[in-house]
């Protein structure tokens, strides 16, 4: 049976883990601190329970580890994350380390408890934490931080270096709420009107992403062989991404379900065909400097476009035309909005001809807006 001794406001619990090769008895120790407000009787009852639990863990071979969280996290990166995570996911996890290490990196993993982690997560709601807005982080961002800590501690448990994960007791606060901004129908019509002044490459990009609702990486990963100009079906099967470490690289779609087929109407195919012919002329003008990647959206020499390029171009274009800028991702939401409106229109039985047209594509309601473009 484990024993304990009082040390200040906490208790040190000690349990025997057998004998080593030299016949010397081996002990493991952990520290338990009562919650504020607990009565002496409650402390005694919980202390006895902690002793029993620790005894059971020692019998199962659990060894309490003096490893600090930062060292454990770096071990997780080296032994698991670097080998299994996608480059974009790995980059995001690395971005979470600065704040996390500063707050809890110096604490031993066997000393981390829910209260310490909860205090760190709550601190992310404070004004000024988000350097761009001057406010606290969003709930989604705080969830990423908690998930990162939890993954590291779960790995420690898997390696028999920790008995339990305190993150399961932590609650993510509501955080700052960012209102999603999306063009309405009138703004979308106006956007594609002023887009007539834009280069063909960007007219095609933003028309296609609105028709199909593709992610930016999926758009940039499109190749001409993915488009069947006879059936109007586009096969989405890869993404084009960027990280500082790897540069621009090709990857699989985000999920298996993201590898999919979408159908576009004839006016969209005509625009794509015109864009293909224009790109062929451009490649002939560049000559032997042109790199044939078969990609739709490329740099001047045919190499894949940087994923940040459409965002930067759109920001400048909207500023030049005094038009609201809501980023590139919002065009996926426009597609979702049009799909919802489409379902309403189908139910209203506008006309058999229009009904047949809408069934050709979930986003075909956009034909009304882009028919002349």
C-alpha cells in the first residue's frame, strides 16, 4: 500500500515498484495537492483514493517521469508528428509551441494538472493575445492549443511515462467571436461585373471556385487532365500547398471524401476552354523557359502558383475598386448559400426547363449571375 507525507500544502505519495537487478527496492513518488475549500475529511478520503490509484499504476509498470513538457513535446514531434502528420498540419502544430512552451514548457508532465492547463487556456481569452485584432483568441484557436497539449500527453501515456491525461477535464472558453462575412447575391453580381476588368486567369479562378465550392488548395492542384470537356465533370484529386520548409508542394486531398467529382455547366466549360487556349499561347511566348506542369493556375513560367497569390491579388483588386474584401475562403460559403437557395427553387417548381438545368449541378443557380460572363 502506498504511503504519504504532508509537504506544505501538498502531499507526497510513495509506492513500491519492486526491486532492481541489485536487489534494491525501487520507489516511485508523485505529489497531490488538494483542491481549495476541501475539508480535512474530504482531503483524507481523496488522499486514500489517490494512494490506491497510484499503487495500481505502479503495479501495471507505470513510471512517473521527470520529463518537462517542452522536452516531451519535442520528443512527440520527432517520434510521431514528423513521421505521420501532413506538412500543413505539422506547421500549424509548430506555431502553437511558442505560447505553450512559455506557459507550461518548464513544468514536468507528471506535475501538470487540469488547473494549470485550464489557467493557460483561459489566459488566451485576454485582450491583446491576438496581435492582429487586439482581442483574445477565438474558441477554435484555443481548441487547437488544448488539442496540441492533449496529443503530447497522450503520447506520454502511450510511452508509459504518464498515467492520465488532465486535458480531458479542461473546458475551452467561448472566446472572441468573429462574424463570418460573405457576399450576398447583389454583392456577388457586382463582384463579377467588375471582374471583367481582371486578367482571365483570375476571372476563371473566382468563377470556378464559386461554381464548385472547391478549397483554395484544391483549385491550385487542378490539372487540365482532370477536366472532361465532353461531360463537364471535374475530378478533384490533389491539393497544392505551401510551407516555409518545403516550399510549394503537391499533396492528397484533405480527406478521402474530398477526392470527388463535380459537374459544371457549359458556360463554365467554355470559359475554361478559352483559358486553356490562352495558356497555350502564353507558353509559346515564354518558349523553353516554360515548365509544363499541366496545372491550370500557374506562374509566368508554368510552375504551380503560390497558394497565397490569389489572396493577395484579390485583396489588391478589391481595394482598387473600393469593394469589400472578405478573403478567398468565403467563395466556398457563397457556393453553399447558392446550393441552399437552389433547393428552395427546386421545391417551388419554377419551370420544367429550369428544373432540368438545376439538376445538372448543385451550383448551377450561378448561371443566372454569370450567364453573360
